[in-house]
C-alpha cells in the first residue's frame, strides 16, 4: 500500500491524540494543551498516511533537537551527554497498521532529518517496566543499542535509554 510522510498539521491533532492515548503506557498520555506544547517546541513532527486516504493518520513521530526547551527528564538525561542529537519523544503506529513497515518509514524520516541538522545520534527510550518487548526488538532491528537505564515517575516506570548512530543507520 503506497504511503506518505507529511508534516503533522493542526487538523491532525485529534487523530494524533487518539493514537497517542491508545498507546499508553508505551507513551505518556496527552491532552490538547500538552500536545500543543510539544508541537510548539519540537524539531520534527510528522505523520504517515496512505496515498489513498491522506487525511487518515496511521502513525506519527514527535522529535526534539539538542537545543530544545523541554523539561522531560529523559530528554534532559540525553542532553547532558550530547549536543548533536535528535530525541524521539514519541513514535506511535495505529494498532491496526502495525507490521506494515510504518515505524521504519517514520524512522527513515527522523534519520534523514538528523543528517540535515548535523545530528550524529538519535536517542529514544523504551519501557522495560511496564514491559514493551515488541518496541525493544523493533528498535534493536533499526540499530539502537541500550546506553543506560532510568527509573522515572516515582519509580513506577523503568526505561531503557537507546541510541543509534546516524552514520550507521545511513549505511544499512
């Protein structure tokens, strides 16, 4: 099925909120105000659609650059260790669209953005507790490696902190 990546537009917000909140606890829940705040500060916000239904959002990614004014504790952990990165705050694919390569399409756009901004690494985190083994396996296939672990949200969540080299991704 032909698919397209395009910028996340204001009229996509309702679909993005539904997809995001359906993916909890893999990502944090959002409301309209918190989504708007993320979009105001992020470096990359894209959606994936089919060419046949370009208004139907099948997945999205929201990504921050190294210089963002972003209070996320995981983002801050990465920012203390690098100045040349993109941070994937959230990437979500609709449950009914999983297994179709849409996550790889979204990551292709993220890594292409990293190359144009001179970022040398892409960072993200994936839950270990509550467990998200599918996401860990997916990120491993894309070349992400664990560089740390953090306990967050008053020790209710443990995340694997992951990194992938932009150069190595481009060579795959």
